[in-house]
């Protein structure tokens, strides 16, 4: 359903001395999502998660790479691709409060994409909006209300109704529950899981909340400084993480009912700037188990396991021959 090949998104920015430089937000990411699959992207703030979602929908400029949705190459930004994209893939953002126009009724907000992309009008349009509200669990009495009359959870349901109005096959969900009250988060998550099953949707689910991804996604990719550093089935990544960064992330966040991975050393320091990326393994400045004279020189390759892969020199069966020594 979604194939992303070697995606790079580099922004032109000025460094703190005012010199023009590149910020490598996404730096060589490949993703392959099957139809009906929920794939989660996790990682710390600034790792490039949202930029991937935006680049897939042409809302961020692609520096390099190729993107296909449902077999259609949508890498090129042109009118035909834009129109196709708006009907076949949609994004739901974190903050439902700013995503809805406060001066528009719920009817107008949800009807907008239908009016722009189809000929449905009048009675049929109203019926379709009512049907969409029903799918997201809102009664028709919401139709002439304004956003300020709705709770956060209800607003996010309206945003989801608008996102599925044109029956897209791919839905990108960028932290869809993190702006909501904790009590509402689980309701929206349950609803998203049932929506995916009922409509056979493919989800690219972006979150820094590991338990949310664990609940909703079948596979997960862990991002660090513009790269995916580990990928696998959710069960494998959560129960048998391979990469020291994934181990640290999981070790740092206890989640209920889960088998905790073996004692993971904590993360040291802050994530480096994507303007000034570390040479070698990008994680070496914070890695508690880095290998001297290797990790700060050579970028690790992907090492495949049965149900996933991770990029770390420690997983290289030929590590001894490479000549590194654990510190
Ligand atoms: N339009 C832009 N111009 C310049 N830099 C940008 C732009 N958009 C994003 N960035 C930078 O790219 C990097 C990745 O940002 P992104 O929003 O994708 O991270 P994220 O993983 O979604 O973080 P968060 O969890 O905080 O949402 C950050 O350093 C950010 O400052
Ligand atoms: S390659 Fe080296 S620095 Fe990177 S995660 Fe593995 S051990 Fe740590
Ligand atoms: Mg983000």
C-alpha cells in the first residue's frame, strides 16, 4: 500500500553563526506497508517522524527518494498526483483544536473535501456527513454545532470523519491522541482500531508514546536522528529489542502488562542536532555500549533477524574481524 524508498528531507537553515547549512530531518528512510496494516513510527522529539508523514503527503519537500501509494508513483509534485493523493491518503494531526476552523459548523468542516472533490450536494451531501459522523460515533445533532461546543475527543472524531470522507486507503495519524485528556485517549484509540478493521485502512501511526503504538500497530520502526534504526513486528521489537537505543527507550518507559526487556542502561544526554550529525553511528554520542574506534567512525549496516532488523555493530557476526572493542 505504501512504499517509501530512501526518503531524504533536508531543510536549508542558518546555524547559530548565521551560516547557511542543511538540517537533515529525514535522511534515507525506507518503509513498506501492506494493505490493512498499522505501522508505528516511534522516536524522541525532533527525530523526523512528522516530516516523514508530511513528505508522503507532499506537505514537506522531498530532497531525494521515491514514494508509491497503492502502486502509483506519487514522488513528483504535479496537479494529477496532488488530486489523486488528496483522495487516497489523508493525515490526522495531533491538535484537533487548531485543525478545525472555529467559524465553520461541523457540517461544513466535514463536507469540505466532499464538495471540493465530488459532485455530491444538497440532501445527499447532508446524508453523507451524517453517515460519517455516525461512523466516528457522533450523533447527527452535532451537524450544526461549532468546534467550541465540542470536547477535545469529539473534535478529534470530527477530524477523523473529515479525513475518511473520501474513503482514502492510507491514513497517517500524527500523535492523534497526545493532545487529549488521558481518559479520552483510550476511547479514541479503541475507535481507531475498530475503524481500521471495518474500513480495511492502512495506518502510518506516528507517536512518541510506546504503549499506544504497542496497542495499535502490528509493526514498528524506531527512529533516531532522521534514520530508522530498528524495525520489526511489534511483539519482537517490544519483547526482544536489538538496538541499544530501542532498549534504552523501552527501559525508560514502564508500560502496564508488558514483559520488560533485560535491564537497559539509561540514555545519556540529549539528542544531537540534525544540523550537525555525529559521524559513524548517529547514536554513538549517547550509546552506553559503544565500541571504541568503530562506532564513531563507521555507520552500522542493517542486521536482519527473523522478524525484523536493527543497525548496530554489536549485531554484526563478524564484529571481531572489524576490529572494534566494547568500551
Ligand atoms: N519546515 C522546516 N524547516 C526547518 N526545519 C524543520 C522544518 N520542519 C521540521 N524541521 C526540523 O526537522 C527535525 C525533525 O522534525 P519533526 O517535526 O519531523 O520531528 P518529530 O519526530 O515529529 O518530533 P516531535 O515528536 O516533537 O513531533 C527537527 O529538528 C525540526 O526542527
Ligand atoms: S553501532 Fe555502536 S554506538 Fe551505535 S548503537 Fe551499536 S554499539 Fe551503540
Ligand atoms: Mg512530530
